[in-house]
């Protein structure tokens, strides 16, 4: 049972890392290459769509890692899992404090009501997102290492 939990947790976190990596290094570049109104509207739509899904994924990943750490407390690699869970906590805190406020504003913007500094706000979101991606990649790497 513990093996199934370990594999499931690793897959869930790995898929989350893949989605967030894709947002950072593929989707944002595609959206930023669109004409101005289309770029902003694409970011707003992505914010609405992923903004509804990702909180569940982040919290779910954290819960799974915590269950793994508790269930495997006396197993080799538990320290790695605890560290990964701590990094997932950090990613949730970063999301709530840094990324979500910008995303909540962005997802309501239209070409008619967006603020003058909308590009600067989206650039700030992207920088925070890069840092969050690095954190979840580190967490994923620790989980994979603990698994093997």
C-alpha cells in the first residue's frame, strides 16, 4: 500500500511540475508573442482556467506528500519526503502571497479596463512563477530520490 502511495504521489507531483513548467517556458512565450490585446486576453483566460485547477493540485500534492511522510516514517528516505513536503508548503505560501493576488486581478482584465501597468504586473507574476517552478522541481526531485 505504501508503494502505491509513493508512486501515486510522485506521479501527481510530477504532472503538476510538467504543467507549471509548460506554463512558464511554453505557454507564456506563446501568449506574449500574440498582439497586445490577444496576449492579455489569453493570460486572463489562462488565469481563470488554471486558477481554478491549480489550488486543488497544489494542496492535494502537499497532502499526499504528508501522508507518505507519516505512513513511511521509519522507512529510508523519509527525510527527503519531509523536505519535499516543506518545499510544497513553500510553493503554496508563494502562490497565496505572491501569485494569486496578481492572477485575481489579471483574470478580470479586458482591453477596456486593464491598468496601465498590466505588462509589468504580468512580468512580476512570471518572475514569481519561475521561482515557484524551481521550488516544485526541487520537491519532485526529492520525492523521486526517496522513491528509489
